[in-house]
C-alpha cells in the first residue's frame, strides 16, 4: 500500500468537503453551529462573508440568546444583501471579540439604502408584504442586549447597514 497515494486521496476529499461545507470552529459549539449554518446560507445566495470570532473565557449569553442574537442579525443581513443585484457587492462582515471587559459584536452588510423607521425607532430595510413579521428580529436583539445592560448602535448608510453591540462580560 502506498502512503503517499492515501494522503493524496485524503487531501482531495478534504478539498471537496471544504468547497461544499464551511465549518466554523471558534470553540463555542453554539456559535460554531449558528455561523456554519448562516455561512452556508450566504454561499447559496452568493454573499461574501468575512468573520472574526475571538471569544472571552466566559460568554454572558445563554445558548438560546446567542442563537437568537446571531440568528436575527445574520438573517437580516442576508435578506438585505440579497436585494443587491450585483452579487459581487453582496457582503456580510461579522466580528465578535472581547474589548475593555465587554463582548463586542459588529455586523455590517451591504444595503440598497432604503430604510423605514419602525415603532421602536429602529432603521430597517424596507420589507415586502411577504416579510411583515420580520421586523421583530431587531426588537428581540434589543431585548437581549437590554437584559444584560448592554448597548446597541444601529448605523444605516447608503450602501451599508451596521449594528454594533457591547455587552458587559461580568453580567
């Protein structure tokens, strides 16, 4: 049996798997599974994703809160990015890291610059009647952040939509 032949087969199989599946491995199984799932959705919609995840020793959020927070933010980013006709301009940038005793999360996505103000004062991309209930996502995000004495900043721009979140690590 030829070991170099076996190694070549393994390497080619690994390349095939990596092209099909992008597995995130940041050390937190919940974040890993949410990001892996959402990145797969992005690939299917021709959205370029860049991310950095550096986690503190202890995360102040429950697994359910992590799923809800990341799920809502990334779903909104995907929906907004899909509205960009030029697929080369469809982007999502996600950064999670500790900063000054806070968990810092930043998600930016490409946008068509069309926003409305909701009853709670959030700027969100315009939704078609198909997505009437979709605006509840940012409200859930804000509730989670408020429950941890955190802060949220929403920055709608002409071609980009950014959400910055800070959550104290000692909650």
